C-alpha cells in the first residue's frame, strides 16, 4: 500500500482531464463552493503525477470560483496510465452506487432543521426535502421513467423563474400544501386545477 502525501499546489497549475465524462453544472459547482465555505477543504484533488487531474474536477472549478490560490492534492503517480483512465470513471460511479437508509436520513435532516442549519448545504433540492418521497424512491421512479417506451403526450410546459429565494420557498410550500390537500391527485397540474376549482377561479 503506497503511503499518501498531501501537497498544496497552485490551482492555476492543475490540468483537467480532456476526456472527463463526468459533467458539473454551474448549480452543482455553486453547491461545492458553498460546502467548501462551510466545512473547509475536506477532500484533496487526486493528480496523475504531472499535475493532471484524475478526480476532483468539480472541486477545482469551485476553488477557482472562490478565488483560491492553492488547494491540497494527492499524487497517484504509482498508477498505470490504464488505471488512471479507469479511475477517472470509477471515482464518480462508485459513489453513485450507494443507497440511503431513509429513516436515519430523515432523522438527521430533522435534527439539522431543528437547529436552523442551512439544509441547502446537504446537496438536496427543496423538492427532495419537502415532497414526502424518499430519495431512493425518487431514484427508482426516475429509473422506471427512463425505461418506459416513449409516448406521445400533448402537454404544455412552463419554466418558472423566481426573482429571489423567498419566492422559490413560497412556491415549494404551496406545492407541499397541494400534495397534502389533494393526496389522490397524481400530478402537480391536477392538484393546481383542483385548487382553482375549489376556490372558484374556474367553473368547469
């Protein structure tokens, strides 16, 4: 077992892997940056022995966003070229293969919520935190949806743009209210329609 040594290196010297198949959206990079601000740097970037990034691309972009000059790294120069190429994929995929103990997860979240900890730092969306479905259940539903054959579905979709976080929070609170009030309705659209009808906004 090779002993690992943490070395601080200039962010500007690190070279992203040109064929990195893992993508990082601006929103996720912002989450990583927020995590670094809250918890500090907890996970060194893995390098190939020549400043090439094997794992930690998202953290490096977050470091740039935060204006950091140096970050901790670990050299994996003992790996073969093939091993390095494979680990770029394995480092990301292996983490995705884990599941959640839903009962323990909800207990932990409720404890954090009770002390007013910023739950956005956990990485879950507001929808995931309030819609009442387990994270595993959502993952399974997404998998089942992806496996369903494509159907022609004549629907109209709208993107909701919020001016600030308070509006977004109010919207998710309203969606949770609709879910509780109309538990038999299958979609958000159906719940909104029932709400409008029951409050006299539409007559049909």
